[in-house]
C-alpha cells in the first residue's frame, strides 16, 4: 500500500509517493517485511482507502511501533503504542524519534490494556494487535470492552489454521469479520465490533 518500511541502509530507496517508516528492529519484532506486519499495513491501508479515519488508535504489543507510526503518519491524532517487553518499548521510542513522530506516538510498557493511559483513552475506534494466537484469544474480552461500537481490530500473528479459532473468540465478544487476508502461512483479520 502507501507505506514504505526501510532500514537506514535503504534510505536512498524511498519512493516519493510513499509514507516512509524508518525501522531499525534491533531486539524488537516488526520490520514491516514479515507476512503479519505486512498484512496489518495492508489492512490499515484498506481501511483508510474505504474512508475510515482513526481518531483514537492503539497498537497493543507494538514491537518496533511500526503499526502505530503508520497510523500516525496518515491520521492527525496521537496513537498509543504499548508492549509487555521493556526492550521493545525502548526500540519503539527510538523508532518514533527517528521518524520525527515524538508526541504523535506515545510508547508505554503494558500487558494488553493494563496501563492507566490506555484505560483513560478507551474506547478506541481502531486497535492493532500483531502478537500470537493465544494472547489474541485471551485479549478478546478486553477488546470487546475497549473498542467502540463500529470500531475495528486489526489482528495478526495468526497461522492460517488458527484463524477460525481467533474469529470465534472475537465473535463471542461482538466482532464480525470485515476482511481476512492470508500472506504465506499467516492470516491478518480486520474485525468490526457490532
């Protein structure tokens, strides 16, 4: 889509008509090239192309914060990006600075929605969670209470054969499938809350 994710060694390759995202992954997951991250960026691009504007966005399990930064590049309001791993949060902060997005992407250390700042901004109209099946299933009830009516969840980190189980867990919490895309062995789900 509209995003071009690159490392500093590829700085001369950035297309003029793209939204550039400089990512130095270091010890955190999320260079933008893996099927899960790519799926999330494509899902974000698709929603934006449909006219959706994320006014209140969170990136749960943010890794490098690539998804939160992508949302901050195209929409005006600040994005909250959180990770359970302190090292990932440090990498996310460094990436936010490298992309001149300080104050636009706020990085927090938290498990799920377990931070006062995340709780205070709920409900969200879009939440990214590119983690793994088990924590995604565990987060389903919290997603149901922290995402606004008609809001979206973009989920990945899901092997293709696990996708139906994730869809079922979210259906039990008021979500339906908006789009579903497979890239290699990975599925990305865009779910909408009823």
